[in-house]
């Protein structure tokens, strides 16, 4: 399991550094979609922290932050997935 995770992280790093050398709209759109999907769980953390920082009643703030963060995470996953799926359409259009 650890070996698989290491392999995935290494391949993502290689792609992240190799993509700018190809710098076309298709690659940029694909890279943006992958980045959105990969960083989407961070939305939950950010919104929970923002809601609980100045809260008077912590359970409501925690629940609100989880709901808000979950919504924004799902939104980011959907837009990232659309970017990944529609990136080859840029090649067809040319």
C-alpha cells in the first residue's frame, strides 16, 4: 500500500513538472482539472476552520463548516472533473 501511494505521488510530481514544457490549452485545462480534484478535500478544512474561529456555540459552527466545506468540495470535484473530461475537446476544435 505504501509503495502504491509513493508511486502515485511520484507520477503526479513528474506530470506536474513535465506539463509546462508542453504548455498548450489542452494540457493546461487538464492540469487545472487534476489540481482541482486533488485539492478539493482542503475546502472542508478551510471552511470548518473559518466557521469555528469566532463561534459562540461550537457544535453549530462545526456542523455549518462541514456542510459548507462539503458543498464547496463537491463543487470543486465536479468542475475539476469537467475540466479533465473536456480537455481533449480543445484538440478536436483546432
